[in-house]
């Protein structure tokens, strides 16, 4: 087990920044985060009614961005404090069930979901391959995976500026707003270390997804990874 990403430590870190999470996000993304999350909407399967599982749902921003009356949501996260804020934000709604649980052991039956979303979450799990296998398990055949995550831009010119932003501005601004340093150096480090672009698409394919693709946003610093569960599991 990757000790720096133990469930307990990560949950504790997000518990500590939960109250400031949304505000910090808005500042650090320069107001772009809602637009990135909203972009997932057009890739949801086109059906009369849908079941969508949002893993690492945090304060509920991904659900809020794509919510529509024909979707039943399950929002799952390991942080109690992040979920508390999600509950407040999303209100009392029979269509939205929020629960404590891990993306590595999703507390749902097999083949219940038309789509699984995970935004800025998979970077935090200790075993991304296992997480992908769990997602495959809960997806219906033909169901879709939509993963939003930071990525490393291809262009050296953009990379120069994004490295400066990620390694200097993010930790400084994060600390200024939350008075905590660790979560924001952790953010910078994990962006650098995590799979990006083709290597993540390959990981999805290695773990059983088909029709995979990557859509880049924000000059390649954010990517949406899309894939499907085969109709008949291979
Ligand atoms: C950067 S936040 C993203 C929250 C939300 N998806 C969003 O777009 O704002 C990462 C979230 O992942 C959650 N998380 C980390 N590891 C997890 C795991 N193994 N299972 C479920 N949630 C996890 C954290 O508690 C945190 O709420």
C-alpha cells in the first residue's frame, strides 16, 4: 500500500480543508473549475433515465455541475467533512444519495451504473488500476467512465508556465487561504507524479475499457478521459 496515500491520511487531509475547499478551488482554477466539471454533461450516455456514480465526490461540485432531473446519483467519498458540505450544497433530494466509502471498494452492487464520474479524485487513490477495476465492476455493460484530472501539457512553452503555477503559486495561495501548507504541496506533487495523457489512456485500456479518448482543456493542464465498459466483459 502506498503509505503517502493511505485512506486514513488522505481522509484526514481533506477533512481539514473541507470548509475552505470550494473557495480555494475557485481561486486556484481562476474560476474555471465549474466549466471543466460541466463539460462532462455532453458525454453522459443518452438515455431517458440514468444512474451516475460520482466517486471522490468531495463537496458535491461534480454532481451540482451535471445534475438534471433524469439522473439518480450516488456520491461516494472517504472524507466525512467534505460530504457534510456536499449534503448542505445539494440539499434534501431523493435522487442524490451521498455515502462514505472508498473508490477502491465501491459500496455498490455490480453493474448498477450507466456512468461513473471521478473528478480530481483518482490522483489521490493509492491504487488507480484497482480503482479502474472497481469502476468496471459497477458499470453496466456499455456504461461510460468520465475522469476529469490535471494533466501535463504537451507544449514546453505552456509547461514552463504551468510548472511555475503548480509548484510556486498553488502552494503559496493554498496556504494563504487555508493556513495549511501540506495539502497544496501534496496537490503539486501528485499532479507531477500521476499518469498523464497517453499513459492514463493506456492504463484504462489495460484495465478493460474500450473506446477510450482524452479531451484536453485549459491548454492541456486539465484532461477529461473517457472510456466504455465492453458490452460483454472480456
Ligand atoms: C480534490 S478532491 C475532489 C472532489 C470533487 N470530486 C471535486 O471535483 O471537487 C478529492 C476528493 O477525493 C476524496 N478521496 C481521496 N481518496 C479517495 C478514495 N480512495 N475513495 C473515495 N474518495 C477519495 C477526498 O476525500 C476528496 O474529497
